[in-house]
C-alpha cells in the first residue's frame, strides 16, 4: 500500500511539474482539456489508479484532480473541466508552463484485490477520468484480470472525453458501450442515459465482477440502484464522491463526511462503507 | 483592478501612485482630449475607465488604498449631464460619506478627490491632476491603509 | 496522580518569575494580560503586565500554535521561501482545559501526516499552566473527564495556594526550567490543601454535559430538534473561532504575480465552507451547519480520532450572540429522546 | 418593561393566538442563565414562557424575515422602539409585508448590558431581573438587590432616539421621548487625526472577522456580500469565466488594515438605514465599539445631508439633498 504522499516531506509544498502536452477534449462552455505533465528534476512518484493530485497554480489556488492515466503509462495526465478560478487559469496555460503538483493523495482503487475478477467501469461525463486510469491498468495487465467492460456516456457526442481512444478500443475488440442523452445524426451507439444503457444493453453478470462508477451524483445514485437490481452486492461496487477539497491530507476538515475525510480516505469508497454514512 | 503596487524604494523625490476612476463618457474622453492635444500631466496617474462614476464602489476605493495607492480620484460628468442621468449624484453621495468616515478614523481624507470634468475640459482635467499629484506628494506616501499580507 | 509527576513548593509568584527568567534566556513569552474588560494572551516583554485574576481568557492560546493567519509559501514565478517559524516560545498561565485542547490539536496535526508548520511551533513551545481554584459559570470541564487541576498537555502546572505556589513538573522540559529555581519539598499539609482546592473547584461547577453522546447522535441525525435549536443562531463564526479545539482552515493565495499562499482559520458555520463550484452545497441550510458543529465535536471526531473534541471551556456559550448553549442543546436532546 | 407590562403582553398574546395570528416571536429566558433569547410560540399553553425585562435585548427583525419566508400566516412580534424602527425600515425596503405582521410595541426604558450584569452577579445564581421605576430588581439565589438602571444600562440606550415604537398594532407601556445626542462622537472628533487613527487601529486590531456583527444586523441581508459572500449566485450552468472573475475584495488575512476595510465597507452600506438597535456591538465577542462608527455615519447623514431618518423615502433615493462642497469636515 503506497503511503499517501510518502515522498513529500512538507505536504503543503507542491512538486514542480511542466506541461508537456495539452489535448482539447471538449470545446464550448463546459470545455475539458487533458494535460500531460512531467515532474521537473525528480522521478515520478509511484501511485495506483484512483490516486489524485492537487494541481496548484500560484496566485489562484489548488484543485483536486484524479490522475487520468494508469501508472503503467508514462507521465501524469489530468483532465480539467473548466468550471472555476483555478481551472480557468489552467485552461489558459500552454505547453511548457510550470504548475505545482501535490500527490499522490487519497486512497486508490484496491486493484490488487481485484486480480482474477471481471471489471466493469460505468462513467458519466468528466467522471470517466478515474475509470480511464483503471481500464488502462487492466488492459496493460490483462492476463491478471477477467473480462473488461467499459460503459460510458455524456450529454452529447461533443461532450465525450477520450473519444478517439475509446473508438480504438472498440476496434481492438473490447466491449465498450457508449451512449449520449439525445439522438444525433451519425451516432450509431446507444441513445439514452448511462443507467438505462446498463440495464437494457450491458446487463453485466454480477458473479465474480467488480463495478466502478463515477460521474454526476444523480447518475451514480441511479447506477447503484440498477446494479443492486442486477444482483451486485454492496462490497462489489466502488464509487467516488465529490467534495470541496483544500488541504488534501485530511486536516482542514472541509471534505469531512461523517468521520471520514473524502480527500484522505476517499474519494474512492466501497459502496457498503457509504450506505452507513449519515450525511451522504 | 489595480495590481498590488510594489512600493518603489524612497527616491530623492517621492513619486506618488494615483488611481483615477474616469467615467467613460466625460472624464475619460476629457483625459483622451488632453492626450491628443499634447497637454502634459504627471504620469503618476493611472486611469481606470469605468462606465459611470456612480459605478465606483467604496470597496474599489478602499481596495486601492489597501493595495498601496497614495491618492484616488473619481472623475465623472458634471451634475446634470451624466449619460445615465443620476450616476454622478450617487457618486457624490458616496464620496462625501466615505470622506467623512475616512476622516473620522484618522485617515487623510484629502487623498480621495471627486472631480467633475466633461469631455471638452481636457485642460482642466490635466491641471486638476497636476495639482492633486502635488498635494499628495506633500502628504507623502500612504502607509496607513497599506495591508502587507507578507507580514504574516 | 501519575508517578512521573514531581511536586514541589515555590515561595512567591512562580508564573511571574519564570516569565522573567525565560525572557532573559531569549524565549518569546506569551502570557495573559488585561485588555478592556477581558483577558487575552499576548507576547509580553516585561513580566509586570501579566495579570492572573481571570476565570479564562477570551481567546485560547491556540492562536500561538495554530495562528489565524499562517504563511505557508511565498511565491513569485515559483516557490521563493517556505515560511516555517521555529522561534522558542513559552505559553504561561494557560488553563488546564486549553492545555488539554492543545493535546487534541496534536491529534489532528501531528498524527498521520505531520503538519510541519504546527510541528515547528509545537516542538519549540513550553507550556506552563495555571490551575483553576474556582470554575466559571460557563465551565463544564469536570463533566468531560477533565479536572480544574488537570496536568495533561503541560510541562509545569502551577497551583496558587495563596502565599506560595504548588508546582507539578510533568515533562523533562519542565525539569530543565525548574532547575533554574530553588524549590522546597512538599509538606503533606500543602498536598491536602491542594486536593481541597481541587475538590472545591469541581464542586463549584454548575454546568453539566454528558460526554458519551455517540449513539444518541447517530439515531437523531434527521430529527426536527436541530431546526428548533438553530432558530436563534445567526451563522457567525464566533463559536468556532473562540473554540480551543476547532482546527478547520482554508488555504488561499494572496497576490497574482507574486504573493503568499497562507492558511487561515475557517468555520463550518460559513456557507462557503462546503460550497462546490458546481453550486452544490452539502450543507446549505443554517441548521445543518449548526448540527454539524455538535456532531463534529461529539460524534465524528470520536469516530475518526477516538476523542471527544470538547474540553468544556464554555467560551462558545458565553460569547454566542444568539445564546445557543451546547450544554442545553445536548441535555435537551437527551430529554427529548427520553420522552 | 415592568411586571404589569408583562401581564398585559401575555393577555395580548393569548388574544392574538385566538385571532388570525399563526405564531408570535417573543422573548423567553434561557434555562441555565438569565440571558433572554427569542423564540416562536404557537399555542396558548406556551404563553407562560414569555418574559419581558430589561434583558430582552435582541432585535427580532431578522427572525421575522426568516419566519415570514417559512410560514404563510400572520406573524406577531414583540418590538421595542429600535426593533419597530428596524421593522419599519425593512418594510420600506420591501423585505417585510406589513399586512402579515402584527407588531406589539413596547415602550422601552433602556435595556441592561448583559456583560455589565455578569461582572456583578454569577449568571447561574440570578433568578429574576425586573424593573420598577428606574431601579433594577435582581433576585438571586440568596438575596435581592436593587441597582439603579443607569449603572447597568447598555451605553447605546443613553442616546436612544425612539424609545417608543412608531410602527405598531398595539402599544404597551407609557410613551417616552427620545433625544438626538452625538456628544460621544463629538468627543472623538475633537481628538487629533493621529489620535483617532491610533484609537481605531487599536480597536479594530482585536477583530477576529467572525462576521457576528454582519450576521446580527437586520440590514445586512445581501447573500452576495462583497466581503464574505454567504452564497454565490452560481448555478450548474453558470460559465467558468463568470465564476473565475468573481471580485474578491478581501481574503481571510486578518490584520488591522484588512479589518478596517471590512468594517468601513460594512458600515457605509447602512447610511440612513441603521436604526441604532446595537445588535452589532452586542454580538461582537471582542467588545469593539462598533456603534460609534454607525453613529458617526448617522450624524453625517443628518448634518451634512439634512436627511431625517425614518422618512418614507430611503436615504439612497434622496438625490436632492447633496451638499455643495465636497465635504464640510475638512478638519
């Protein structure tokens, strides 16, 4: 188990990181950009899928992003939805600019426990980021795991993140179920919400399967209900929670949910631990 | 909004930093006129164009002082010919009250000046600025309201 | 009585003399002084300014270990300077409840991730306490397993026996300091007198609270009681800022091109504390925020750190503008549940 | 504020609850100390809980706004002189609907400064505090003391302009004359500029920015407060640029200058609106004399602008009363 931020002797001081590539995933009002970053002057800290980092822009502040690429792939990728003070500034940066990175923070997915099991990832909108790190990890160690299924949907085809990568996975024969909310011309995959896509098309068999879901809160609640109907037990389902985070190391109390700190004990939670929480 | 004005060290002659909120229809045009007709006035004045002097919120004025401005000028149209009819009346009311309160807490309220300058009065705008800068230069650098968070 | 604690007698006003000695040795001495009609901890340069006839200070000494504003990083294009502060300090005249609160803050800042800023101050601070011979009207430390003569969290505890001081030395740091003074052996008459004072102080406590509220709170999370309790609350930060055990903070940057990243006290009572940029706010209503304050102190911290994060100092009761009273709220909940 | 006013108030409340009034906001005593807080009573058997004494200090105006929002029926409220002025001002500002409020006016002889009381008595020992004439009767566990009111009175009440409510549906207690007197402000104005600056910086340095003064004030109801917004008018759909460019005038740096910025800005928003109820000064845990700033503003509003507060047209709208010169002080 990687000790959180083991290599940071001062947990508030970020590592120096340089942006080496920017990919515009989604344009328009809710623009999303994927930044590929490389630490300057030191090796990349090792981490697990599900770990996150606080990306720091001096003068603006810090924001939490789950690491989008799997540790088996080079560098660190973050997908940033333009929504506030820090993210707007991030979207103005170019290749070669310097940002701060504090990490790895939070508790990752227990990928070692999942060895030998089938994995199904159910993502919505920008929630696909942590799941991408999982399915890239599973693909790179495919013989350790059972069957991989990716279910992903967004409002419109323009809002789909990592679209070309997913199309390529479809050509390689992985079963990927994409969906958009409304019918569009030239869209031959499922039309409708992700939970419905899950219930009617995918119909995963709960035996020896781990389900991971991440996305807008409504989608998560509906997906959890569908998974329960399909016979998934609560300890087979993992989800992530959204909270305002500041210190990232379980001190400042902002992301506290009952006795747990979302930034330190989460944002990944096994569902059975969540249902007992008073405040969720 | 004025950036944090870093304090230039004490030259032999103190160069005050003045922030001027100039209303777009009259005073800014007046300042423009002063510029186009080559009328010189002190470069210490940094002009911020606002749509109306009535828009200048006491928070902006206090924020300027807090970040290190030595003097603040709010320049608007003459009473009666404001593009939005009553903008400069509100400005006058706010500036008079703010000056009274600043005076009450012991801050030199002369550092805040209300100026009526129409689009044609380029010369008057320049002259007012020159003698305001002189007045502030005599008052010296403004250290009272200066908030230096680096002191933490 | 923990066996390691050595007790001794000192003629004269120990707190004033130790302040003088520590000033000579280059310590920054922080002691209670009178300001207006309340007492407050301030860094003093001459021991005469110390005044000790108070029940408790307005703000606890927390602000000298976990200041309201603490610079973390000074930056320009990149990090210029890490602002650790490890000057030698001594906090003198702190009450037992505030000293216990400091041990609770240690639970937060020194366990798991070590907070370097807090640790730098904490390691270089000597804490010399002053026992309460008389409890105030808002104090309820005895119902939380604490006593007005509690020694936890202190290096030396001074009890005023009238003409002389009864010292209890708890840590080696305390030993070093005691070494600089000539002290006498404790006669058992002194010991009896001290226990007498302690017993009298515990008896004079009028306010009570039940410290184990865990299961009552768990079953009453959605009860309407919390809306009634929050009717008067005005949602200000007074209770959290005066509370010696509140540790929530916010991290902000001041200055666009060059400036400072600092952390500042924050309060779960302020709505923006949990507002997310998607405009979702898990605790949007005022009564949810007030309920969260009680749940944090008596349930959540018990779950995550195993300790009740209240030391019974009563500041949140005496200074609440709306008269919200934590003891009345908790006892009221027990009464309502029993009906 | 004496015994029979309390009796009359109880009868009045009993009648009102029978009529069309859904709830009444009244003062009741806290269990463990004589401090009085505001509560809502709905049924006649709660009438016994009502108290009315020189300790009935808080201003119910803000609670009234809250209750009007959450309930549909008519709401009764007990209001002293300054409270009813606050309610009238909030009615002018459209925050309270006059028809849905039944105001029980109480002519107020001045309230006790609770902090002065607890320096003389241990709160848990005080049983009852009542007023007879102008002496206060304090019944404690072991004895009973009589103290002249002006020894315990809250300093702000000495300069009260409206002890008897103007706006009411029923009035209790005999009519009292208020007076307009700014002698304490003139004292401060006589000091030199340096002295005034050191005085105010010394006071405002104590501020811990807990925002109790702003949250207690009935006129500080903006959710997007410039200094510490209690809620941002953002929706899931609002664009990132708008949220990123949101003006941040003040962070959380707490020092004398930033506190001065906060207090000056807060006070200047109350020009011609502040009714002098003293909630801000009572709410301040650090005893900062906030009322002096508000009273200086009131003095200027009256002297420089010639605006008499409580006029129907709010001060902000009166653009015809501008002074000729930039400022008359020039001291």
